[in-house]
C-alpha cells in the first residue's frame, strides 16, 4: 500500500496526470505502470502483466508479455507468465511451446521463490519460478490429453522444485490425477505414499483435502479441518475425477458439466472440466 501511494504521489509531484483508480487492483496496476515507466526492467514488466491478468484483461496481458519478450528475449520468467495466460484463454498448444522454452532457458538458473500477487496471511511466498514453469507446463499437457508428459512435469514439481507442503500437495494432486488418467495406477498409489500425510499447508487446503480423499483418509462429504464442507473449483474437479475413476461416471460427469458453466473462467478446475468434456470419447 505504501509503495502504491508513494508512486502515485511521485507522479503528481512530477506533473504526470493521475486518474483516481476505480478499484484497489486498478491502483496496483497504475502503480506498477509507473514503476515500469521509471525503470523498464524485466521484473517491472512482469508485474504490469500480472496486474492485467488479475483484472481479467488476459489478452492485454498476453500482448504485453509478448512485447516485453522483444526487449528480454531470453527471459524464462516472462515466458512462465505468458504460458499461464495462454492457458487461461485456452491456447494450450501455444502454452506448451512457450513453457517448454521457459524450462530450457531456466535450466541454468537457481530456483527462486516467486512473489505472490495476492499474498497469503503470513506474507510468505509458497511457490518457485521453476516450480511454476513445470506446474503450468504439466497443466497444458494435461489439458490436451498428454497425461504421461503432464505427470513428468508434475513429478519434477514435487521431487525437485517444491520448497514446502503447499507446493507438494498442489502438484501432487495433479501428478496423481494424470497418472490415473494414463492408466498407471500403481504409480499413482505410490505418489500418495510419497506425499506428507499431515502437510503444513497455508494456501492449498483444497488440494490437501483431495490428497486425503484419494488416500482414503477422508470421505467426499466430510467437513475439513475448519469444520467446513470443501467447495471451490479445485475441490470439485478433483472430486469429479475421483468419482469417475471409482466407477461413478454419472456423478463425476455431472460435476464437470456444472463446473464448465462457472463464471470463474480462469480457474484451472473449470478449464480442466471444459477440456475433459470437449475431449474425444
């Protein structure tokens, strides 16, 4: 907040025209645009694109990232965020190409924690750049039905890149699900043995609940640790796939159909439900 107010006051002092922001996210975007104007760095460019995405302006974010890649052609970080937003707009093959490039370019770099656009209550980042590249790459492969390649990406997330249990349970859910869909059931069961049974989760409670569901530690209608019934697209999608794998195709498909009508178009659970329903029988 102090950074945003400071940048806006600086703009006023310098004589730059400043329109009152319509919302807090708009104010954050305005501040990051000012930061970019002051210092056209790779990271400042990334934050403008991230803010555009958080506002639902996905095509603008994609165009912005592509423009910045002309200035930073070897940026794996820009490609990581571009790949994410290509998934959002359902351009899965393009996302795969961009994220494979990101992975290759990132190979010689350290795996850093990545700042969150919407920090959790502790303010502690829980994901890494390398992990996010492979996470989104795995998702893109999953969405085009390449479950073996998806599993490979998510295995790296869990075994190489994750620095905490939030990263392990989120990627672990997708790793397990992709192996089940590839018919590699023994390997899927082994993933559950690999993941912590009592994870220290700050953000990804839905994925923790799903891992417990797959491992038989909870039922589908049991309340979570806070006494609440799990909801949300991530839980609903995982529940649908679990029901289908367990033979209850009708119930699972009904959940997928409901998810596909959701207004939460950027949710990975919604995108995956759409992809499942659109896939060839």
